[in-house]
């Protein structure tokens, strides 16, 4: 049961992604054709492959990770603190830094990863991008041969489903219905591509990503029926 998990054994995370190139015309001919084929079902006849390319960031084969934010609890008696940091910049470098964190501090069987919709997005996306860049997978992302109950992944959206496989609930909606104060976000996921490529404002995206990590941790506390973190208990650290 959730309340039996030691909070200090969980690494909460969130990623932000963008299309691998700023514009469709920057792709080589082979990649353009593959994008046309991959996106055909979603865009139907409503958009051309070029018009639909703004959404390429949601596929690991056509996108890239620009930041991974992580957070973890530090507990001293009855006092809970939550520390959050972000790996950002060059994709290969941030993936290696994230891998080093997992291998150095969250590599034991007791350790778990937690993300919102992580099983469908964050975990496989990170793993695929690592493979693409010839980075060997850390133990926590290498699922080959593991039984379902051995997979060290928690997912707040999956926990909220209660067995309802067709149910999707956004992190923002979950936070609202659970009475979690809404963070003051000035962007949403649909704006990340433009903020990155057009505004060149990665720090703004990092702030947004870190707020989602904090909100995921708050949702997890509410699922355990525990008090929420107070603002002064949340500490940002530099990696």
C-alpha cells in the first residue's frame, strides 16, 4: 500500500520535450517521409505533415528532451522537506547527468521513480532517447525480464485510474480536485516548443517543469492522505 512506501526512496520527475529541429524543412528527406507516415493517423486530412510538425516533440523518434526536473523528500522527524533540481541544456549531457543520479543515489531495489503519466510518456521517452544516443540504460529504466510487480515505477495518473484503463486525468485537474494550490505557471505544455525555439527562454521552461514535479509530489501525498508540503519546505538546489 502507498502509505508503506518510504517517501525518501522515491525520485519524482518530469521532462519537457520539443521537436528535434525547429522547422520541418530542416529534416532530411528520409526523416520527412517517416514523419509523414508516423503522424498520418493523428493529423488525418486536417493538417499537412509540415503543419503538424509543431507536435513532433511528443514522439521520442522525432523529438528531444530539453530538461529533466527531479525532486525528492528529506525527512527529519516530523519535518518534511522537498528538494528539486533540473538537468537541462545539451540532451546527451543531461541524460548522462540523470543516469548518474539514478546510479549513484536511486539504484537499490527499494528505490522508485514517480511521474504523472510517466508509464506512458516520461519513462519510455527517456529510455528511447538514451538508446538513440548510445547511452546504456540505468537499472531503473531497463525493464527487460522484469515481472510487472518488479518494475520500479510509480505513476500518479495510473494510481488515480483505480483499474479504469480508459481514464485520462491531467496533473492540473488532479491537483484541482484534490485541493492542491495551483502553482503560478505562466506557460503550459502546448507552449514549450515556442518558448524554447522562438523565445529562447529555457529557464522559463525549467521553472514550469520544476513546478510540475512539486505538484506531482503533492498529489502523491494526497493519495496517501497526508498533509501537503508548505511553501517554505520546498528547496531548489543547483545540480
